[in-house]
C-alpha cells in the first residue's frame, strides 16, 4: 500500500513541473508580432421584389342542410284570465265658457230692464250671436207718464275666418220711444207729444287676417234707415275703408276714406246728399320722431260753395324722454259729416224739417305732450285752435214750440280754442281710475253769436275696483258748466245751471253662473237740464240678477 501511494505522489510532481515549463514557453510566444492579411471580397446577389398584391381566396363554405328532429310534446297549461289595462292620459278638461247671459232687473220710475246675449262657442272658423235689450221707464221727471221713455234693440252678427280674410256681417233694429215733455205748461194732447224713432241697418265687411301683412285693409259697406212717426226719414248708403301699405320698417302709406249717399225726406221735401272724403298720408318713423304728412280731400253737394275742399294734414310726435315725455304738434282740417241720424243720436227732441248741413273744419292747429310717467300712469295734455264754417248748435224752437229743438248753423267763420287733459292710472285688473278735462273758449260768428247749449267746461272721472274678483265696483262722476240757450224771439240769453252727476254700480258674483247687480244713478238727485226745458230723472236705481251659461 505504501509503495502504491508513493508511486502516485511522484507521478503528480513530475506532471506539475512539466506543465509549468510548457506554460512559460507559451508566454514567450504571445509577445511576438503577428500580421493578418484579409483578401476576401463579399458580394451579395440582387434581391427580386414582388410588388403584386397578394390575393387571398377564402375557402368556399360548404352548406349542409340542417336536420331537424321534431317531436310533439303535450303540455297542459292552465287557462289565464288575463285582463289587460292600457294606461292612457286623459285629455285636459275644457274650461267651461260662459259666453251667454241674461240680465233682468227693475227700478223706480217704473223701470224694467232685460238684456240677453247669445253666441256660439269654441269655433276657430265661425262666430255668430244675437243681442237683445229692453230698457223702459213708465214714468219720468215731468208729469209722470208724459216723460216716460222706452228703448228696444235687437242685433245679430256673424264672422267667418279664413287664413287670409275675415268676413263679417251684422244687422240691427232699434225702436226708441220718447215724449216731447219740455213744454211750459200749455195744454196738449198726449198724441201730439208722442215721438217714436225706428232704425234698422245691414252691414257687410272684410279685413285681412294677417295683421302683420305688408298691405292691410278694413272695408265696410252698410245701409241705414231711420224714420219717425212725424213723417221724417233718412236712408244712407255708407262705404268706408282704412288701409295701409308698408314700404319698409320705417316708412308706410296710410289712407282712410268714406262715401255717404243719403236721401233725407220730410213732409215737405226730399233731398239727396252726397259726401265723399279721403285722407291719404305718408308715415315715416325714426328713433326720435314719427312724421305723418298728407292731405284730406272732401266733396259734398250741400248748398255751400265751393263743393270740393282740400286740407293739409301734418302730425309730428317727437320723443323728448323715452316713453315719459313725447311732444306732438300738427295741422289738420276736414269736412265733418252731419246726418239726421247723427243729430238724433245727440238730441232726439228735434222738430220736423230741420236743415242739414255738413260742418267745414277749415283749419286746426294743435300741440301738446303725452307719455307714461310710470308703467301704470299715462297722461296727455293738448291745446288746439280750430276754425269752422257751418258750425251746428241745438236751440229750442221759440218761434212756435219750445219743447222742440231746431238746428241752427253759424254760417260765418267761428273759432274754438280747446284745452284737453287726460290722465289714467291702472294699478292692476283690480283697480283703474281715469280723468278727462275739457275747457272751451268760443268766438261764434255774428249770425248766431252764442255757443248755444254747448259747454265751456266738462270733467269726467271714472273708476273700477274689484274685491277678489267677486265684488265689482264701477263709479263715474261728470261735471258740465257754461251751458246757455237763447230766445231768438226776445233775444234773451238763458244761462243754464251747472251739472253734477254721480253714479255707482255694484256687481256681486255668487258663482260663475249667478250674480246680482244694483245701479244707482244721479245719486245727488238733481233734476238738471242738459238741454233747456228737459229735466232728467232724479235719483234712480235698478237692481237685478244675471244668469250666465
């Protein structure tokens, strides 16, 4: 064992020294210089590029018919008692309209009152209705039944609406019963003081439905007839038109015209009277002003000369303060149409065979201010000077019967200076109040000399108020002064007392269907005279009910 181990040890030593000697020889060889020569040339072949799109043909699917295997399966399902409820929205309920009403009442002086209005509801194409009214007093302020009065009327209307035009028509009948009670105590027969007027009319008209159209018009044609129980009558064909043409936003042309053909008959004569008037105007608007300039042309065949009249017509509104103060001024003139029917509407106690003439307002100058002091308070104040020919007045017919009135005309040139003021305040629908004041100064031509039975001062106050839309109040007060008459026989001027009249009306609404009302007129109880010798009723009242449906 020892000799084997010794041999191995010697072998390892000899190998160690041999490796050491070999490593030393390699280290000497590494320190020598070597030269490497590269003679190879690398050449690559040109690559071919294919620019053609690669198309792909998808495999065609193969369809195989589907194989079904059906098998009846019997199922026993219990019956369902199904009740489906479809939910729907109810249409909004229509608000009930109360466009029809009947009013009835009674009062002192043997007064009876009936008023009925009937019309259709909820139609955007057609509207029509009837209105009937009866107001009568068996007694009056003088000798009871000798001063009684009765007014009856019946009217019907129809309007048809299209996209472009509104067509309308109306007809009416009116019966007015009076008595000549302005006598001075002389003996009379009741038949001699009876006075009855019968009036009827028929009208047709049309207007464009689009109020913002470039051309707007409103035309009307009518026939009127009035007659009394004393042989006087008048028939009139009346045609009117108002139109405007809008040039642009700031300029337009406006025009109004009237044609009147009347036949006036009395128990002694028959007269045909023609009247035509047209008023064209050019209107221009700017930021600060509105100008209307044109002329009025009138023709009449009355016994005046000349028959053709041309008047200037200019009006300017100038804004001094936006909506608060607007100054205006102008010059104007026109022929004022007078007919038997228009005179009767002012004073029915006319004698037979009154003369009829149109009034020539030759020239008028006016200026003033208007505006809104607040959104609720409006005002207007104006002063004017006008020159007239054939200015008309009522005066008692002192020649034979003072209970009847004649119409007298100041044939020369007369002048009227008028101051007018208006004020209105509207707090809301609950409360409104308004005031109107007029003051007149007259210079009447010498053939008449006095402003007969025309006032020198008038004031009117109006007010409305409601409490929770259940109790409604309406009040008015008016005052008139400066009235005078003249006895043409004795030349005596008669100064008439001033007039103050206060009236009040109250409506109490129980529901939308029923309401009650009471009217108190001439509360101060003064039997004043608006026309000489004709006293009005003192304190009088009417109370009644209204039914709406």
